[in-house]
């Protein structure tokens, strides 16, 4: 909230109550909550300019706001994200009996093209995983992290926040707390276990120094690494591996994990469970990536393709 964008204090209070409820009930991450807050503050600022309030704005008023976002050339993906926040807010307001109806229920979502996850081949994965120098403690840490990512399909936020108590090298399992506070157990595979064990025995103490930490993969300052730092590390190794960084996203190895499992015949519901997706349709997008990859291989290598 700024001096240039005043908002009604009662509405501001409702938004803060809503965000608190989302944090307590759904266990949303700080990043998600910050995104919600930013989007909803834009709505409140616009409402203040047009003399609307959360307890009496109508469907037509919200449609007017949607048109306003279109006029500002917000991308469809941004408008869809904003609409999601608005719907959740009005669902909360209706549930708390602040108003008797939910005007957001009839809002039409922007049509989004299906976006396929960025995909890299098995050969490129091998090159990326081989890029770190295991003789350097930092790069040994990164090697273990990359191996674990590809072996488990963890989200980057799940990876950097892993603690020692959640990793069982003996059982070859990692316990992950995902979105919404949901826990899942994911097998690591021998290769990832070996590299994590090597890092813990040979590299972790060099990064920690005299500091103690429960984080499996500490930063050079013996703290939990940020998502952004690890993303920079991935891009650094991609350059070494000769991979175009435009092909990459922070979750490139998570996407490769899912796609390559499906390529080798894994059951979609098993992949859903390993990824921690609550909705199977979220996992199904990887079947499209796997199919496209198979078509590409066919066209390149089949004599009559």
C-alpha cells in the first residue's frame, strides 16, 4: 500500500484476515501469500478510485476491473492469476458472512494456451549433472543437489529447505513437506544417495565451518540456500554443459524427472504421487511433453519418418 494507491482500511483489514486464513488453513508459502497480497492490493486501489467496497461491489463491477486489466495489457497468465486471488478472497468473504453472495463466481477466466514444461533430453541431463567439479566443496554440494533433483523430482523450494532428519540414506528415502503442508516420501535411488553421502562426509563440514545447521545443503555462509541462488547455479552449470539457458527453468530437472519416467512407462498416478500433485490433471501435462519428445525422436531416426 502506497500514498499513490490509497485503499479503504476496512477492505484492507479483510484482505489481511483472508491472507492469515489462507496461511493457517492451506499452509500457503510466503511467496504465494506475497503474490496474493500484491494482486489484491491492486484490486483495492482500483476500487477506491471507483468508490467500490468489498461488501457491495457487484459482478459488473468486477467485470469492469477485468476490462481495466485488459486495457493495461496485462498478460492472460497474469490476469488468470489475479482472478484466482479475487475468487478466493470473495469465497472467504462469503463464507465469513461479510456478504450474502459471491459476485466472483460468475467471472469468466481468460483462456490460456496449454504451456508445456520446458524439456531437456536425457543426454543433456547427463551433461548437466556431470558439470560440477566434485573436488570443490561447493560444486560437490551442487552435484549432490542436482542428482537428488533428477532422482526425486522435488521442487526447488523443497530441495533447499531439506533438513538432515528428513533424509534417510540407509532407507534411500526423503521426506518432503510440499504445498499445503502435505508430506510425502520419495525414493532417492542409489546414485543420489551415494552423492549425498559423499557430500555429507567430504564437503558439508567445509561449508559449515564452526556453524551448526540442520539444512542438508547449506550455502557458503552456512545458511539455507535461496531458490534464486540455486537457479543461478543451475544456469552456471548449463553453460558448462553446453545447454542453452533459454531451454531451462528453475524446475527443469523436476520436469525431466516426470517426462523421463513417463517415457519409460511409469504409471501416471505414481508420477503424480512422487511429484506431490493434488490434481492428476496437473501431472497429465507431462504426458504431452513425453509424446512430443517421442515424436521428435521418431522423426529424427526412423527411415521413413
